C-alpha cells in the first residue's frame, strides 16, 4: 500500500498504472485492496491526500505488474459501485505529450 515507512516507495518501473476516479473521501487503500487483488498481482495503491487536511482528493492510482491483469481490472471494475459511488477505472496517462482529460 502507500504507507512507505522506512523501506521507501515501491519500485514502479515496468508497471501499469490505473486511475480510479470518483472514490469517496473516506475510501482507503485497504478498501481498494480486495477489489483489485482479484484480478492479479498489483504493486501499489496510492490515494493522493491534501497536505493540510489529510482528506482524500477523491481518486487513486493502482499499479499492476502485468498488462493483461491491468486490462482485466479495467474491464471488471469500471462502473462498479464502491462505498455508494460508481467508480471509473482507466489506464493512467502521464507526461507532457498526453491529452488533457
């Protein structure tokens, strides 16, 4: 999960990232673990939080080791209701060459 402790953050090179949108402010990495664990070995769950308040920003990143498992998670979890909200799961897009959402 994203509690790095002394070991530091996980190695995310050669991983596939998903963007999970519309999670509640109370949703934790522990809540997301059983959902995404069903579809393969994932490396990390990261929920960005406001530095001042500690509140979630309402989205998360989940990183898988293998592309086929990542695609399976998108296919099965996009549109699923979690904590009373319909989440959107899509491949995360990074970098300056990516179209704006």
